C-alpha cells in the first residue's frame, strides 16, 4: 500500500469516529437563547417564558443540574413544555421524567402538552394520568387564561398534530387579549396562523434543529419537514405571528447532533 493510500484509509477510519465523538459531546452541552417579542397589548411588566421541548427521557444527556441552574439564573415567570417529554420506548412506570417534573413545578408554574412520542408510547394512557395528577397544568386541545405581571393572555395547548380547537373552545378565546399557542409541530405554522387569527406567539419543538446544521441551512433533515427543513431553530415571523422553535434538549433516535447543541429558550414579551 502506498503512503497516499495509507493516509486516505486512515482518514476514512478517523473522520467517522471524530463525528461520533463530537455528536456525543454536543448532546451533553446546553445552548441558551434569549428572544424578545413585543405587543401593544402588554401594559404591565414584561413576562419571561422558559421553553423546554423534546426532553425525551431517557435520551436526555444534558445535566438536569445545569438545566435547573439556568432556570434559576433567568427566573422565568412560567415554563412551557412543548411535547416529547419521554421517548416512545420509555417505561412510563419508571421514567425519571416525573421526578424532573416534580422539581420543576415546585419552582415554576408549568404548562405541558403532548407530542408524537407520548402518543405512540404503549402506555400513553398512564402518562396522561400521571401528568394530570401532577402539579403541572396539562393542556389537551384546551384554552385557558394566563395571567402574569398584570397581563392576561389566551393560552392554547394543542395535542399532537392538532391545529385548532372545537367551536365551543374557540369561543372561549378573548379577542381583546393576545393568544399564545403551545403546539409541538412547527411545520404546521400556517395552519396555526389561520386557526387562531395570527396569534402573538406559537411555541414548538419536534424538529431537533435539523440534526446536522451546516452553514446557510436550517439543518439537513427534520421529522415531517424532510430534507433541508425550513422551521427548526429560534424565531420565525409571518403575518404578525412569532413562531418560536426549540431545537430540543435531547437527542432523537438518530443520536448525533452536529453544530446543534441542546436548546433552552427564554422568550420575553414586552410592551411595543
């Protein structure tokens, strides 16, 4: 074997190992992002929202201590969990997620919706039962009032792949208030806009940041968006609606993230 062939062979063996090692490292880091949106209906103090998505226990590799330290530092007024709290293969009976949730709800008012992984878990009914008996507020195609810092919002929580509410529940939405929507699937952005008449903000996850993030892309591959997805990370604005997409906190079944650290978002809503 010539020297050149030896070098090429060495590279072919080394590069995949380096990619795997980097993917393992990145799954254990944490990237925090601050987003500010404005509304002329906000009259009181700004509100700060912590947005956690795709925890996918037991695939979470970010230290829970680090997560809680970041939350403690930012002191959000409320926490939104936008689906895929557990992996579809996880045991609902033994998962650490509910211990995590107990700690979270002891410190912050917490709202939860489901995602595709809860719905396809064999013990989804037990997950629902345990969520409903927790101190979190579970929204399952529901609307409620969110009152914080002398501001009141319509808060809508949609179940996996749902894009609207029943007529009876839609009638509960106060058109004099801003609407916030928790919805797992960012690729349904246009449908949320149409259903809720351009809500102020939609909080989503699911896309895992497009998995491998290369320059001038929003990632290479995403669930339900396919190759070269368009809605995978941070803030997107359309028709006066703000879509806020978390890259997720855990790895998916495909475990290697590149240029795509686990993502914790803090969104502040303040007066325009």
